[in-house]
C-alpha cells in the first residue's frame, strides 16, 4: 500500500472517508486545503481511499499537518504514522505543527510531537452587538494584512491569505490610527456553522471588536477556537452564547517553539492551518 499524492479529483473520496469517521462532509474546507497544500493518501488494492493527511507549507519556516484520517477497518496498522512521517519528511527543515484530538494525541507523541497548548471550540449563536470599530478589508489592504500576519505567525502565509480572501465570507480590519492595520479577522462558512478566524490583533480589545463585528453579521451559529491562555476571551464569548465544546491540543514537532509573536494571535484560520 503505497503513499500517493491527493488532488481535488480525490475530494469525494476524502469526504466519504471523513463522513465514515463522523467528521462530516466539509467540502469547502477540504477543497481549500487540497488546493493550497499537499495531500497524501493510501488506497486499498481496490482503489478505495483508506488514509489521508495534508501538509500546508508557510514558506520554509513552518508547516502544518492536518486531516489525518484512517478508515475504521484499517486502524492500528500504522497507516497514520506512515503518512505523518511522510509529511514531516516533505516539510524539510520547517517547524511542523498540528492540532490533535484526544484520540490522536498518543500517536503524535510517539512521533516526537509535544503539546504546547490546548484550546476549546466555542460554538453558538452570538448574542452580542457589533463593535462598529472595524471596516471591510479592501484589496489594497492585503499586503499590510500579510505583513502583520508574518510578524505574528513568524512565517510567510501570504499565499494562503491571498486564497483566503476569496474563500472567506468576509474579511475585516481595524486601523491603528497611523495609517496602518492593528488587526484583521475573517469568517468562512462551514457545513453547520460559520468559523470566525483567523483573528490577529494588537490587544484583546481589538480582537473582541473584530469578532463582534463578524459574529453579529452572521446568521446561525458561529465557531471560534480559543486557546486556554485566553480565558478572558473565552469568558466573553460564553457570556454572549458561544459556549465551549470539543477540546484539542496544539502540538509542535521537536523541542523548539513556534516562531512569531503569539501574544497577538487570538484564533486560527481553522484548526487544520493554525
């Protein structure tokens, strides 16, 4: 059973596998990842896709591993480990990170990943009001957004952000009063909710304003991934009807930390991308 590259031609097979593991058919998410990253899979002799992962590179500095899935009938045969090791090798010398469920945590620890933090998925209909302090991002803002993001993420994510500008339902910025941008955030539609992320901001107040302006304009439930070291943001969301749910762990391969300025990082694009 050889590892092969996955493309958007494999999208239906990826969705079938995800649905079989009760992940849901997140078509827009999978397409975005496969179009911007490197998908790898393993198929049965009959051609059925039984294992997947996606590697997303941010320049040469960091890389995200995501969508590690194995068909139930093929569990405990080392397929997930093979795919993750393959993705790590493909990442070269980049710092590799991922977001792990409780089920996947032991595997990643065996592969040398270590926990650097934890987060909760907050989901619910936002009951607050818009802050009114952000504005819709314009095409000419994208360079400033990418520059700010690179400072915070510690890597060049401009290619992903350029694609995200078309993928997102909305992208908003807060100006810093000096002609620059103090923060930006976006929202994108998933199957059962709208994800608010990324959220990059100079301070907690700016982050809350961006989230409020996006969430108040969203019909139905929103989802925001909040790290445990942001208790004030978690409490603010809870008070507005966006309650904590499933928990995950952030993990990095090896001893080094992720680069960048995490003090201004309030929510990821999605758990698959950081």
